């Protein structure tokens, strides 16, 4: 036994593998504040370290640039009009004031428009998602006759449109003016979202659908029971895309709606900013004139809160859903 150990030609027992920096012990050390340990071969290069520093600095500046106007709007919504007019409100409220919040929240028209926006957003998102999903699923079938023509029709509308006046005449002749359908049907399909979903469906293994067809599922059954359950990431992404677009839409309402009780809250906000809604329309008296200066900030805060609350729950699907759908195409 000793001779075998001393013989250089004798096979040596393999050395135990060195602990990887991703082992649980190293992971605990990293999260506990200690620097992760690397073997000489795994040491990050100088260029990579410089990239990480530069990337961190750039992303930090981008975050600050995005957060600054949001924080400023919130501060203005709680500030006194004198400080706002003097330009003294930056990141913290000056002359704390909630009179505007009371005036807006007590206005019945604001809540009516808010309800209309919720209804328009839900109905529009459901219709858009249903049409986009079915259209994209059909276009993903490479053996479909006329597939090239259908793709060309969709892409053509991405670059050319009928124009503002023809669209208005069409909506008017179809009898959709002053109704919910004028808000949810004209822009039901986004070609960009359609192409992303088409590429996502094309990236799915065809063997799954073939096995489901052998088991006796119809085309609708394959779509509902096989394809859609595996497409949660892109569906969540498209849902948020359509919901945000519908929530912020005001131009369609400006064109097709004449009754104030049908306006969405985005058009209410637009009228606020344009000065179409003054203090008297809010039921504000002379003692509440200070609320007029920050009413725009208050309305912006109240209309963006739902999106800010919903976004964190579906944000994790963004990169996964969009990137998977953009890999193949």
C-alpha cells in the first residue's frame, strides 16, 4: 500500500472538487455581507468589474431620473398653492394641504369617470387579448394556407392607417358613437403585441400539439388546454400592455364621446390640465382657491395609483414574456 502511494505511475485517488462559489455555504456568506470567494480561474476580469460599476451607475441615474418627477408630483399634490406658484416645491411638500384631495374626491363626476375607466379597461383588455391570442395562434401555423397574406395584412396596418376622418366616419356610421364600443373596438388589436405572441407560439414544441391531437383534442381544445396554460408569461405581459394603454387612452373618448357621464378619467385629467374644468365645476368656494394650483398634481396621483399597484405583481413576467416571444420570429 505504501509502495503504491510512492509510485508516480500508480493511479491517484481523485481530489475532492473544490467548493463552488454557488454552494449554499458560500451563498450564505454572500448574503451575510462577506465577499464571495472565487477560485483563480473564476476571478472576474478587470473589464467585467468596470462594466458592473458603469452599469450600476447608469442604472442608478436612470432610476433617479424616473423617480424624481413622480416624487415631485406627489409633493406638489400635498403643497400649498403659494409655494407651488413660487417654484419652491421640490421633493417634499411645502405648506401641507389636503384641500384639493377633498375637493376632487367629493366630486361625483370624478368617480363616474373613474368607474367608466375601469369598465373600459376591463372590457377592452378582454376583447383585445382574445382577438390577439386567436389571431397570433393562427398565424403561428406554418402550414396554414394564406398565412403570408394574413401576416402582410397585419403588418400593413402597422405602417398605414385610414386616417383620422375616415376612422371617425366609420365609427359614426356603425352607430358606435357615445357608447362603450367606440372605446374598446377600434384599437382592439396591437400589431406589435400580435407579432410578439405569434413568435412566442412558434417557439413552442410542435410535439405537444401533435400528442394532444392524437389524444383526441380539437384545435380549440389544444389552444385552451395545452397552449394557453403554457403561455402565462406572455399572456400576463400582453394583459398589462393592453390594460395600461386602455387606462391612459383619452383621444378616442375625445373623438367619439360627447356625453360627460361617459368620459374616462384620463379625459377628465386632460380637461383639468387644459383648464376646461375650473373651480366651480368642482364645487369649490372662495376659501378653497388654494386647491386650484395643485389640482393637476392631485388628479395625476389619483389616476396613476391603480397602475402603480398592479404593475409590481406582473412586472416579473415582462422580461420572460417579451424575450421568449422575441427570440424566434
